[in-house]
C-alpha cells in the first residue's frame, strides 16, 4: 500500500521534471570540434590513379665530355665533345587510410525520431580524420613507416638564422625588421643560387611557426611607423623585387621541428612540378554491411608521401 504523502512527493517531482523539460530550449546547432588543416594551401595535390603500390618519377641529368671550352669548335680540332644523358628513378610510397562506422540499428531509429541521423555525424568524423591524417603526411610524415614531410625531410639543406647585432640571439623576437628581412632574403637567395639562378626556382612560399607569424603581424617596423614587419618584408624581399608574389603563412608544424627542437622556417616553390603529393584514391565509401543488428560502412583512401621532385628548390632555416 502506498501512502498519500509518497504519492504527493512523486507527483511534485514529476511535475518539476516535466516543467524543466518544457522550459528547456534545445539549440538546433551541433557544436563540432574546432580544428583545421593547411595542406590544401601549402601543397599541390595530384588526384587519381586508383589503388597502387608506388609512384615513380624519371629524372635526367646532362653532361658533356671534355672541358667547357672544348665545345668551341675550330678547324684544327679533331676531338669534339659528346653529350651524355643520365637517367634515374625516384619512387614514392603510397599509404592506405581505412576506417569504418558502426551504428546500432535501434540507435539509428531512435535518433531519426528526433531528427538526428548518427550516420551523418560519423561520416563527417571520418572525413575530418582522413583530412587530419593527410595533414600530418604532408608536413611531417609518419614515424610508423619512417616517412617525412615538407617540414622535416633529412635530404633538404638547412642553415641557422643569423645572430642579431645585440645579444647574439637568432630568434626573431629579438631582431629588428631589417634583421628578419635579412634572414628571409638569405634563404630565398640560397635556393635561387643553388638552382643556377633559374627564374623557375625562385621560391614563392614561406612557412613559419604561428608565434613568429604573430610577431610579424603585430610588431611595427619602428616606433614612428604604422607599417607592420610583415608588410615591410613582403614589400622588400628579393622575390618582390623580381616582380613576383611571395606568400608567408603560419604553420603549427614548424614549431620545434628544427635542429635541437628549434623553430624552423621552410622556404620552397609551391608548384606542382617542383613538389607535390598524390591522392591516388580520394576517400570512398564502400559497400554497407549488416551484422548483429548493426550497420557497418567501411571507408578507404590512398595517398603518397610528399614527392620532392626538385629537392634543391626547398630550404630550411632553424632557430628563428
């Protein structure tokens, strides 16, 4: 037998819960994670090809017998130099991304009743995860397969930032606008000269840590100038003087990736025939499976490691 006071207490409690539910307004907006990827901005991508094992590139270098002035032909000459071509092959590995979503059939039905499809969110999650994996692939690679990326390739020439005129620091926070510009121009010039001053090798892209980018944006050239260091550098670098455009962009992967865990600047030519990676198989949804009252949908994608087609068009500067 249930006493009357108990009945009254339960009724009051139920009424309160009902009232709170009636007063609660559910925001239709779902708050998704705050995240981003930068590889579409910084790395050319070649799409297509299907699921393959690797990607090969043929290189050729030229040489001539004799000395340079032996090519000057004169009538008494009887030894004419011969041109030679040396072919070699670069091979880039491909990596598979695989993930699947699993949803209870009853759970899906319940959420559909309130206008939510769990598969929509899981689909977004898989696409985001794949995008994040490709971001790591492009910039630093994967230790599991001993791969590297744009920011940490062991074959790329690296140098240290110059010391400033004051306390011999190499860090940009301790440098003037002119000293920062000198560091940037030194790296740009080094790449240019390394490639026989070819106009096709003049870098057009620089990546720096987000902290240093913030310094360039907020610090002024001088106390009596309204111009930021970033604007000053973009107007006075050697690329601008060659009537070309230079991009300086912030990148989290540049922090601590240099020698001795220092911050690194990456200078390179952002162009498909200089550096790129292949997205041989864009993320694809496979055939739906039904097992033990669950819906399972696998996804697969394939991409290559970064292909440094012309490694001499990339340069690192550490300690900025």
